[in-house]
């Protein structure tokens, strides 16, 4: 790939999923350097996405209906202005993806072939290649990026920290040195790898949240983790996903006796994900087993219509056309993240965040299915426009932001994953959260522990969960089972808020040369 011949400092994009690559493309012809922790396509949640992109493009649909479904799923914490703007921008995003080379599924008449997913009142989920949408979209973006002269992709370039000074964030730290730029865009994805049961790549460990927090950014709604109700319980780590589209085509949730699990629940098998995850968790906690039954509704069409699910089933010795698929909830998506405004700006000059690492207010307490890829695409455009209009800031007199001295471990320690699933999982209570906070704090502020960033992100989730004394969306408290009214404000945390509780830990950061 050729590099842009220019003296203009590049925009640094950290992450190479849909949010990062779409931001890079939207920034053209400005010079951009995309930093990927590994090879392109690897360890990105985009490549694993079976669901498609929600957009009101059907004849019976409208952005206002999409917005209403988004707000209903978000359980009172969705920012209406953001939901209105994102759903209005959705159709243009599909058109732009097609211009970039994605080939969306169409019916014989040439119209969008739209799927139905949970909590949507209309068929509005567009796919590329059925349940292989994520990798197909990512492949199209990669091909376009490689053909764009203004974009340089650096693979095997894990970012370990942010560089900041009087003028704000101006670059990043890599194991091999520093990279400076006119702006930094975090597009590092989610944190499902912090949990023992997850559908995410194990490299999704919340690194972007930890780096931003150590640099002084705020983190909002960290307690809201979406547990996908139908992860396949077949002994694999991470767990394969049985896409929600299966239930949209008539697959049902049943117990070991074949009885419908969601028969008496409003919305049934297409209720919001948090509702279904709680039902399944309760059944499993009582000693039962839960299955997805697509034998009658999909049957012999599994291999053709849902090749990813079919392949995962067959690898586990299951024929989904004739057998039940064992399932359980697993960490799937983080609604919280680095706090940003309607242009994707964080509270730190020079730092933007896009995709799952960011908290925009679109998802509230519970993400509506197939709104995640959409959010990354929409904010990629807004961020690019904002950066293009911003003034280039000099980076002289800067210093490195506080971060652990020890290199971050590529994988999360098993004890952290087990702790998060046990104490900060589908069901939580104060005692479990207090134990988690105590254990995680001892590591999060240890400047010499390679698990420090993992522990910090986990600590932010656990602390926010302890502070929210109610149950709402993806956050269920056993000791506070009801939702409060009026709705409590959104939970926002900074690193400095956590430090006073742990003076010994603060001394560790101070001794390492960090801010305290």
C-alpha cells in the first residue's frame, strides 16, 4: 500500500474493525495510519458478527419506528437525539457500504432481503451473505482501504497507551516506540474477553477503555453489559453464536422436556435480549438446560441460510436440522464505554472514540439487535467530518499519559474471567460486587502487573454496577430487583474517583510516574 506523500500529520486510528476502517475511509484524502494489534480480520468482533445492520429501508418502515424500537430496548437511558440522528442516517450508511463494495442480500425482485430480530417491530436487518455478514462487510472494507493511497495500515502494532500533554492527546505508545498524529481515534472494540463465557474474540479485553481512563477520560454506563441469550454451550472458548435471526425465522427456546421457555413472556422468543437472558439464566440456575429448536422452522435449510451456525453445530457433533442446540447467555456487547458527544469527541482534546469502545447514548441499558455495526458506521462519518474541520494542534512540550509500566498481557488471567462471570455477570448483588472490586483494585493500580489494564476495565464495570442500585436492561441486581422511578442518572466514572478508595494503590501509580 502506498503512503500519502504529505507533511500533514496523520490521524491515528487504533483498531481495524468496521468502526476503525470506516473512519479511515471517511477521512480520505487526509492521511490516516490504522494500527491493528494483529493481522487484519483477526480478533475483531466485526468479523464474527452474524447479525447484519439495522436500517429502516423497507416499504413499511421509517426511521422514526427504528428510533422507537431503539429507545424501548434501551430501557429509559437512550439519548433520544442520538437515536433520532443515527436511525435517520442508517439508509445512507447501507448505500455507502455498497459503494465500498459490500453486496447486500436482495430478494428476486432486487429489493433488500430484510431479517427480523428481537425487539424490532419491522423487518429491517440487512445482511451480506446471510449469517456471515460481519466478515463479508469487513472484507469489502479491507479491500477498499488497501486501495486508498491516503491510508497506511500497520499490522501487529498493539497500542499500550496514549500520549498526552497540554494540548491534549497527540499520539500513542507502542512496544516499539511512539507514534504522533494530529488526532487519535479509538476503535478498539469491546470487553467480552473479560468474561469466562463470551461470544467475543478473546482479544476483546477493554484495552481502549483502560487507556482512555488512564489518560483522564470519563467512562459512562460501564455497568451495562449485554449477555447474548443464545451462545452455543458446546465446550468452546469463545462460544459460537446462534444468531438472533434464527428466532426471527421461527426457532424457539425450549427446556429439556421440549416446553417453550418464553411462551408466557411478552414478546416471546423475540423479546429484548436482557429479558430472554434472565429467563435462561434462571432456568440454568435451577438446574435445568435450555435449547434452541430450529428443526421445524428452518430444518434442512440450515446449511444454506445459516452456514456459520450450521458449521459450528456440526463441529460440535450436532445436526441442527434434526437436533436441539444447547445454549446459555454469554457476554456479547458492552453498552457502556468512553464517554463521547454527538461528534464522537471524548473529554480529552485530540481524542475521539468510535464503535463499541465508545458510549454514545444510542444503546442505553440494552442494545437493540443489529444497531452496533450501524453505530460504528454513522459515527465514523461524524468523527471524520469533525476531525477534518478541526485545527491541527502542535505536540511540542508534551508528555506521555499515565499507564502501567509492565506491557499489557495479550489475554486476560483466568481468575479475572471467572470472577467477572461469577460476580459481575447476568445476575449481580452487592456482596459479589464488593468482592470483585476488592480483588480487581489490588491489580488495577499496580504499575508492574501485566493484568493492570484488564483489571482496571473490569473494575470500572464492577464499580458502576455496585453504584446502580436497581435492575435495568443488561444490569440485574438480585438485591435490587426493581427498576427505580424516576430513572437514576447515567453512571460516569473517572480513574481519579476510584483512587481515593485505595490509597496504597494510588501510591503505586505515583511511584511509577503516573498521575494521582
